[in-house]
C-alpha cells in the first residue's frame, strides 16, 4: 500500500512509518517539523508540509498515489489545551477537516486516526474501558479528538470512506535498539519526565495529586509500548475496507499508578528518584485502563510489552544515550 502519515516525524508516527517500511509498504511522513524530527524518518521518506495546506495535501496524495492516510498530527498536551483552547481546536479540528477535504478531492478512501482514551468518561472503580464505554471528553484536547472522530464518521456515512479509529491509552517506551525514542519539547509525558531526574535534567518529578480514589492516591494509567502501538496500526490499515469503519482501544489492560511508575524507574536506573506532591492538574481523571479485547479478537493483536519495568528499560536506553533527544 501507499500510505501517507501526517505527523509522521513525531514519536508514534515515525515508529509506525518505520515498521510499515519493514513490512513492505510504501510510506511517507507528511510533517511541518514544528514538533517532529527529520532524524526520526528514514532518508527519502519525509515530505515537509503543513496540514493546513490543502493544495499541497491534494498534490502529494495524487503524486504518491496514496491508498490510505494515517493521521497522527495533533497538539497533545492536556494541561496546555486548557490554557490554549483556541490553538488546539484550530490545529486539531480545523486542520483535520482540511485533511478530510483533501482526501475527498484526491480520491483517497481510507484513514486510520490516532485518537485518545481521554474521550471516555471516568470508569467505575476497578472497571476497564471498552469501545462502548460512555464518552465525556473533559479537556479541549480530548474534545478536539472526539470532534475529529465524529467528523470521520460523518464523512464515512456521506462519502463512503473507510476508517479505523484507534484510541490510545498512554504511549511510552522506545525502539529496543535505542536508536529512536520519545522527544517532545516541552516534555509532558510521565516516563520521560521521571527519567530526566537520574539524567540530572531536573531535581525531582512532580506528582499531580495524591488524593485520587486509587490505591496509593495517584492517577492510574494503562502504559502501552510504542512498538505494540505500531503493530496495531499496521493490522488496522491492512484490514480496513472502503465504506466501513471501526473503533479499537489500545492498551495492555493493566494499570500502573504514578507512584508505581516512579518505583519501577528507580529499579531500572538503580537509584532513588525524588518526587514532590503538587496539586491536581486540570483535565486529569483518576483511572484510565483499556479493555483491548475487541482489537485482540478481530485483528489478532496481542501486546508484547506488559511489564512496566520492561517498557521503562527501553525508554531508559534511549534517553540515556540521547539525553537531548534527536
């Protein structure tokens, strides 16, 4: 297949792109490099362009004879979205509409969309979230993703495009070779922030709230290795049909609290990691854990990384060797 990955120079997008190339697909990253990195993309597979540039999108899709879009490009920080909702709705929602418009006019009939577990309402105590769990996106970030989900559904019904919407839980880890990994500026994800402490890049890690209704009072999340995410994307695009759509949650089904992540990181790096309890952060919910039974049963996907220490070990290998990212 010929596949265009928007935001393909970013963390997840570039991982998926490299795996697609290994599987024999033709794939290009379409990225304005505002957050992505040239070094994350194999030579000859980066097209620099903005998602707001309708004419360029149509031109690229026609020139490369694109069969399917993988849509990764987005602003992703929950806290920042609460402070800057205008930017989030423009970058995520408006630009996604431009992408869908350009697909129509270029004759591209399939899209895989990177959505988020943040679209769900908080689960009842001890419950995991399946695809039909109630939706209640709280932050502008989460609502922007939910709005894109609905747009894709409406385009599918009206114009017959095929879609797969993948709701990520917490993407993490790095390429096991240590050559590629997570690099955001500013960094907002827990595992790389925790690992900045033993790297001497920060004195301590902030824990945003220890009074949640969880076992140790800190937020619980389902941490999914980026390599397992890539596998799910490839299965999704290879099994998608024009005119049909589907939703899948991607997670391990196992939650780890913030404090459990810190303790696991201490074991991996072999030293204590100081932390400071701060106030709760806007938009955070107590527990987000996936049920990925549908993805397993329909696409045969099984996560290979289910131990948080193994995930952190891969991340540590990357961050230790690339303390300043790419």
